[in-house]
C-alpha cells in the first residue's frame, strides 16, 4: 500500500475559517503553483471557496488536482437544536465533497469532522483536567459523532476526525477516549498533537491502526509552550508563526516520515503550514514555503 497523494491546504496561505471575510485570492492563484510544485491534492478550505458542483470539478480538473479532505467543525456537545442545525450545514458541504469526488474516484476526499470546542477550551490551549468532558459529555459527543458519520457514509464517503487544540478532543488522553467510543478514523495532526501535550512519533505508533488522514506540520515548540503558558488562544499560535516550513521547526520529521512509509500508510498526506498573513510577510513567501515543503518530502515520496 502507498500514500494516496500529497496535498496542501488553503490554510497554508491564510485561507481558513478564522480569516473568513478577508479578501481571499482566487483559487487559481494557489492551485497552479501547488500543482507545479508537485502536489496532487488540495484541502477544501472554507466551504464554498473552491466553488461547488461543476465549478469545483472544473477547477480540480484544470489543475490536475484531487480534493483530499476538508475541515467541518460541529458543536458535538451542544443541545439538540444547535447540533441539528450543524447537521444541515454538513449536508450542504457533503454535496461539494460528492461533486469533487467524481473528478478522481480512485482518490476520494475525507470530510474532516472536528469539535467546535467551547469558550472554556478556547481559553485553555493544551487542555487540562478541569476542562475535560465528564461521562455525560462524552456520551453526547460520541452519539453526535455517530450521527454525523452516518451522514458522511450515506453520501458514499468515509469520515475522519481531527483532534484539535482548544476543543474537547485535544490531549492524548482525550484522543484515546474518542477512539474507544467511536468507529471514526483519526486525522493525525503533528502540530496540534504537540499543542495538546503529545509526542508525534509516539502518537503515530499508538494510534496508527485508526489513522486514516495525516496533517503534517512543523512547529516551534517554544512558541507553542509560551502560548499555552499565557493561555493566549489559538489566534496567537497562528499570529506568532508557531507553524513553520518543514525542517525549520522542532518536529522529528525524519522519524515520522520513516514510520509513515514503513507502516504502508495509504491515506492522504496533507502538508499544512497554518498562517495568518501579515503585511510584513515577504511577497510570495507562502508559495516559496510550500515549494520547499514538497522538495523536502521527495526524500520519501518522489
């Protein structure tokens, strides 16, 4: 078995939910350079940015790209009305995923579910026992994840779940509980695992049998540690440029990639370098970084 493909993500260019409402560039300005750099997939970004129906299909075909996945957070611990409204939104997103899947039926996208968290979690990046769910909270979360997964599977796709900073599935302990209570595969994110107090190499070995999607991030641990100490929130993580180009941070990249290849991982590998753009950024920095990220991965995936 081999990796499905190497994708990049709009978040590497500052295009994600946090910055929705900003003057996003047209998708073509990113898809072309990423294709030329050697990527063969893209994540969805904010729902609608890549278009829908025939428009997203035309864009993917023009640039020889497949859709790898796409973030969709939901209030899994909220009341029934709030969660029901989120399910309606998931159906809208799934129509885009299904259209994109027709472009490359051999490499299907994985709708990437995530928890919406809460004010208490957002104020405590890294998590703590005081903000963990109790048993009733876990029962509600796992029940609602099952409902969302059922919708995804009914659309002919397989879901994946993203452990994420400032949500109720963040720390290694919480990931263990989530996997024990659900049947959904795990999006393994090296950067967010570090924020949650985990070790990516150990985590890969621990959860390998459940990992069906890989988000590869390099990070500066001291920046993350400072944000956690200050309880400064996720926006500070992005604005302080904790996520850096592969090889420029503290991720044990060689150990992770050696394990990924040795284990025969056959999902999408999505390179992410989350940024909040700043006027002080050098022109073209984002695409230069993504070219460099693809080049460093050629040691394992030509």
